[in-house]
């Protein structure tokens, strides 16, 4: 087969490992594999080149994506997708493996509906693809967040300070929930728990009166302005309070072994599925077993609340 591979949307550590697995599995199976630069935009513009085994050497430990990525909102238009399909036909590419999040999956679904064989691989630090337990990049982003929170705790304890740390995750609470538990945060605020500001302020004030030297609050992005919240905490609780937004630092860095292994498994699995004639699906892992879901169904799925971890937070915070 002649297989194309692209990365789209936000970059995530481990994408390069997935690209490598697709290329090397394809070549080992007798396929030709083509790297498409800059996501769907690059596809429309014809930024396509054949990859050899050597082209994907020494990229396992690299963050980001060697293919580059870009967002192309115009891809929702049939006319723009038609340009992409013409580029695939020009290069005789029979199938396309798309690595990214739900926006990437949407593009892959539209191409599948137009007759292109497509596979979606979940690559996003947010872990917000419900058709898989874990996405490529989540493990590394979690490690980055934990490292930062651990360091902030040292300063918070030394200065008897309250630290509010905002982590990424978009609408998915996993980065905040996992990092908060791993770092022993006193308070974890997500879109599932909601923010009861009055209760939080009163609790912090009581903690301070009872002699607690510091407090760590981990909060998901898009819930509130953490800088304004820090001012309110300081004014009411008696703690000196600082807010830190970790931001895009969570997206970069050397991928963890977990992300590299997940990417390798999903990359190989995607090529295997193409050879079995299975397309229009998103791959993933469920209870550590490889699994695929029709892309249309995957896009409709919603992450369920992690009842076990939420109960754990209530017990140990």
C-alpha cells in the first residue's frame, strides 16, 4: 500500500514515536509511507514526501512532531477537502493515518466519508479522547505538571504560602486530577468538582488558623481567572498566595517510556488494521488491550467521571 501519515492540532510528546512506528511497520510490510508536513494544511498544499527507515531514526526521544502541525478551520468545507483528496490522488496515496485529537478525528472522518481509507491515532496531552483510556502525550504532560508542582510546594512551604497551579486539559479533568493526587494537593478543582469559592476560602482560612503552613491548589484551565482567585485567597485566608499557569510547558519535552510504548503500539496497530481492510476507525487502548472504534462513534463519546479517583481525593485530601 501507499500510506500517508500526518499530525494535526496541538503537538504532543510521543507523536514522533507514532510516526516512526507507522513508517517502519509499513516498510516492513512492503508498503511505501509518505510523511505529510503541517497537518491538513500541508495535505492541501501538497507537502508530501516519501519516508525511509532512516528518515525516522533517532526521533523516539524527541518531543513535538517532525512533521509539524497546523490548524486549518477551512477543512470543514467540502471544496477545501477536495483539494486534499486531489493531492492524495496525485501521489497515489491509498490510505491516511492521522495523529491528533478530536479536530483531527473530524477531518479524518470527513475524508473517510469521501472514500479515503483513514485511521485516527489519539495524540493529545489532555487525555480527552473517550475511545481510549490514555492518549499519546498525557503521561509526559502529567510528569511535567508533577515536577512543577513538587517544586512549587518547596517554595510554598518555605514561605508559608498558598500556591494555585493551573494545568491544561481543556474540558477534561485528568491532568488536574492525576497531578493533584500524585503531588498531595490540598485542593483539586476541575469541571467535575466545580468551584465553590465561598467554601474554598473558608476552608483555607480555617487551615491557616489551625497552623497549616502552606496549601497547594491544583485547578483545571478554563474554570476561573487564577490570578484573581489568588488575590481573593490572600485577602480572606491570611495566606500569602501566588498563582502559576503552567501553560504550554506541559506540551513539550522528552516523551516518557509510557508514551513511547503507547505510540509504538498504536502506530503498528494502525498499519495492521489497514492491511486487514479496517478503516474509518480510531485506535486506542482499553484496559491495556488494543482496541478500535469507528471514528464517528469515537467523536460522540464523552469521558465518564473517574469515580474511583474522585473518591480517593475525598479520602486523602
